[in-house]
C-alpha cells in the first residue's frame, strides 16, 4: 500500500522555504566540506563561527517551533485519531 503525507500548504511551504534559505546561507558562510564528518561538513574555526552557530540554532528553533504550531493547529482542527493500527492490516 502506498504511503501518503500531508502537503504543507502555502504557509507551511513558506516556512520551509525560509528555513532552506537560512540553512544554505549558513552552510556557505560557516561550514566547510569534511569527508571525515558524518554530515560531510565541519564548522570553520573561530569565535565568529561559533556565534553564528548559536544564532542559527535559535533561528532554527523558532522556525521549527512556528511550523509545529501550525501543524498542531491543523491536526487539532481537521484530524482525529483512529483505533485502527495500520501495521496490523
């Protein structure tokens, strides 16, 4: 059986696009490729880079938190839990 997920809608897409732009700018400015790292990148050294990481983490938490609020509001308004466990079928 095919799996589906909910489309994010206009607001959700704007949030995701803003996050991707922020992530790309951060990556270009503060990370360098590192084949030995699990992520493929490592942080450029220096105090400014660490400050940027801290700022980025705050921005990321805000964006993710805002998206979760939108998602939770949608779920509360339009979805309900069922008793059926899809793994049992």
